[in-house]
């Protein structure tokens, strides 16, 4: 019912949590959260009527109508502060996730954990979390339909233990290669414009590619039993 991407989101939810499933679509994550004992209660929100009705139907059929509350509305704006302690947002762009948080600051600040799976702009999400006093305590990677996604968990505890399952993930090398390929394509397009080539973004993209390549080489060296990094 759920793919590896949504499974990775579910894995970060602490047992017994009160969860907001934002952009719940057909309600599959909400159902699995209750079925597996991860959530004591879920508020599933969906801004579009058709998936909202589909979620209600699926949740009712699963027998969880009394535990999962489906609400039609935009993001977190149909919740009140203190209703949930965990907020899950998966399958949206980083800019949209940030907007959802910014549009309901009281709800966000009353939560204890944010779990996000951005489709892009994950670095912007990390920057937003740091700027708003959230500590990233874990990250992971998941592959679905050949694409590798980042999943981020953040908590309101600066001294929280940091695990970062992503660093030992067998998907990390492939993820880094995909990221490099994407950035190189962006750089190639920017190279067509003298103005773009002279921009800070062009230099930052070059620097990020270089950093990612060094990380890839370091991991290969480590796997091969080498003691250093090949800087060639």
C-alpha cells in the first residue's frame, strides 16, 4: 500500500504519537501509522476534494474512522496549536513545505517533531529548520521508481542524539551520483549565459559539485580499504 519513500517517513514516527499527515492524498500513510501502532491519533489534511473523499472512504473501510480525522483544507491551517505533536509532509517541493510551515507558525511551534520528504530543495528545508530552532536528529534515503529521496526528521531539542541513517545507507553513493548529474545539467544551462556564469549561484553550484565528488571519492576509498581520499 505504501512505497519505500513513505515507509521511510513512517519509520521516523515515534510510537503513540499524535500525527498530522499533510497532503494525505488517499490516506495510505495515515492508515499505516495507526495499523502499526505508530500513531494514537491522526489528522489527515488534503486541500483537494477528490483525494479528501478518497481518503475518507479508505480510512472508513480500514475501520479507523474513529482514530483518523480527515479534514479538507490547505496544509496546517485546518489544525489548532497543540492538536498534534508530529507533523509529516511528504511528496511536496521544499518551497511549498516551507510555506506550509510559515502559514501556521503556532501549529508548527506546538509540535515536537517534523518529518519531511521534500521532492526538491532539501537544503532550503535544512536552512529553515536551523533558522527556526529545529534540530535535525536523523536523515535517511529511500528509492522509489528509480529516484532516491531524502527524508528528514527534526525535533525541538538541541541536545537530541543525532543518528543520520543516511550516512550508512546503501543508496548514498547512487544518491550523490544523481545529485551531481542534476547539478551538472543545471551548470551546463547556466554556462550558456555570460550573466549566469558570473553569478554567485554558478560559483556555488560548482563548489557543491566539487564537494559531492570529493565525498564520493572518499566513500569509494573507504570501501576499498584505502586510508585517504583521492583528490585527483
